């Protein structure tokens, strides 16, 4: 016969008062302990809820804390045609502040008379774009400026020509000398422009909303933001710039109108940079800040409205059709992402 040897714990029948008191104190201690744990768990939950609220997938952009002399020097260069051969083109010719820092046409005319390969990108909020260029070909703003001058197709001048011109200009000589001990060099010109560009942040009504101003954006925009997250747009358009930090193929789910025989350079995307077949039609996911101000859309500027862009995204990137009422809400959210740079930094 198998006996169950696991005996129940039997309390001794000879309990003394002391023993009882001991047990009661014990159970009181246990309860206090349980209660404190419970309170701690509640506090922890509240703290975590606070943290997770603060950790919304999109963090707010802010104006620079201080406007520095480098920024103001960079501003002067950005709007000065001295940087172009015929003294007619400035950086702002193709990056218009009245157009969200980009250009109103699908492509722009380059210095060599050819149309640009891509739609001009915005120069706002660059510091949160971890990679630059439609092909994700640049890893820093300075590298991008360096390439832009070196190619000579954009402004028509080489670095030597630019620095020589600036050196002949007494005001620039003075301004550079005050800020940089080495005066006017390729590095310091790049540094001033890059510092200016980095300062071009555009806090928007959506940022005010994220920081607790519940009335800063419309109810539609709030619903649109929820849909933007729920549909999964946020998986690619993520981080502080709601994009600008990933490379993705256009047409991940449903192929984007791409004719394999049409190997025009713009439709090849990142392949142009890497010559890797897997990078055909791969682009830097664009930031959606100020997107309402920067039509036309996509790398080739082939899409003229935000509604159309969102509908194409849902089809090709998510493989689904989003009802038009939801598209309207998402567009309301996208519209809440527009702001303008610090007043001192705009022309
Ligand atoms: C003739 C038109 C034109 C001019 C002039 C021009 N750009 Fe651009 N810019 C473009 C185009 C087109 C793109 C997109 C190119 C690409 O992604 O490969 C671009 C892209 C950029 C980007 C990358 C933004 C990003 O997030 O990828 C920066 C930064 C930039 N330009 C800064 C400048 C500066 C600084 C100047 C002046 C020194 C300048 N541009 C002059 C047309 C121009
Ligand atoms: C799988 C990644 C991915 C997902 C998911 C995605 N996008 Fe995009 N989005 C991209 C890429 C890549 C581009 C650039 C396409 C091009 O230029 O050809 C882009 C471009 C855009 C543009 C045009 C921006 C401009 O300046 O030209 C908008 C607007 C946009 N997406 C909104 C959305 C919305 C809204 C959703 C959700 C319904 C979404 N995207 C989902 C990757 C994605």
C-alpha cells in the first residue's frame, strides 16, 4: 500500500499565547509586506505608464537653445549666390523656405543643364535624418555638402574656386576670422553651412500636442496619428523625423510600377550607390515633417497630392486598401507636422 507521505502541516495543538502572538505578528508583517508590494507595483505601473507616454514613437523637435555666430554665417552663405559660378544660384533656389525647404517641381534644373535625378529634399530637421539623400548615400550633412560642391553639377564651382572667391570678400574674411582661427577653408565653409542647416528645426502643432497641449491639433489629426500607428506606417516612418532613418524598398508588398526594362537611374534608387541588385528601388524613407508643404511627392516627384501618396503607400508598402475616410484622418495628422524654423534663421 502506497502511503501519501506528504503530510499536511498540522499546527501544534499546544500553542501558547506567545506562539499565537508570534503568528499574529508574522501574519501582520506579511500583510504589511504584501500591501507595500502592492503599492510599489501600482507606483511602478504609474511610472511605467508615464515613461511609455513619454516614449511615444515620435519625439518632439525643438528650436536650438542658442543662435550662434556659426549659424548666422551659415545662413548668409546659404542665401548667397556667391557660391555659384554665374552668381545666380543659391542653396535656397532649390530649397525654398516657402516650400518646406524643397522645390515645387518634380525635379530641378542642375547647373549642367540636366534635370536633377530626384525631387529636391527638404533641408529642415536634418539632424534627425541619420542618412541623407534619396539613395541614403550620405552619412553626414558635411559629407553631403562636400559631395554637392565636388560634383560641380549643382553650383558649378569647385572648393578652390569657392574659397578663393570668399577670400576676396572682406566681410566674409572678417566674419570667418572671428569664428574660425584657420579662416576661410573648405572645412570651415562646410562647417558653417552644416551648422546652419542643423539649426533649421521646425517645431509643429503636433510637437506641442506631444508635449501636453491637448488643443494644439484637431481631433481628426489625433485619430489620424492613431491610425498611422495602427496601420503600421510608423514601422518605416519612425523616430523624431517620422522617417529619415531607414532604407526601404518602394513596393515591399505590392511591386511599385517598375518596368524591369526601364532601368532609368531614378527608379534604380540605392542601386546607383551600391550596385547591389537587392538595392534596386530601395530609397531612404523620407521624413514626414512638413510633408504637407512639399508636394510633389516620392523620389521622382510623380505624386501630386498627399491623399494619393498615402493611398499608394497603403497599397505598395502595406498590401491593403485604406478606406478614404481613414486617409482623410491620416492626412489631417500629416498636416499637423508643419512648422517653420526659428525666426532668426529664416530670410
Ligand atoms: C539645382 C538645385 C539644387 C541646389 C542649387 C542645391 N540643392 Fe540641395 N538638393 C537638391 C536635390 C535635387 C536634392 C536631392 C538629391 C538626392 O537626394 O540625391 C538635394 C538634397 C539636399 C540635401 C539632402 C537632404 C536629405 O535629407 O537627404 C541637403 C542637405 C541639401 N540638398 C543641401 C543643399 C545646400 C547646402 C545647397 C547649397 C550649397 C544646396 N543643397 C543646393 C537640389 C539642389
Ligand atoms: C515598408 C516601409 C514603408 C511603410 C510601411 C510606409 N512607407 Fe511611406 N514611404 C516609404 C518609402 C521608401 C518612401 C519613398 C518612396 C519613393 O520616393 O519612391 C515613402 C514615401 C512616403 C510619402 C511621400 C513623402 C515624400 O516626401 O515624398 C508619404 C506621404 C508617406 N510615405 C506616407 C506613408 C503612410 C501614411 C504610410 C502608412 C499608410 C506609409 N507611408 C507607410 C516607406 C514606407
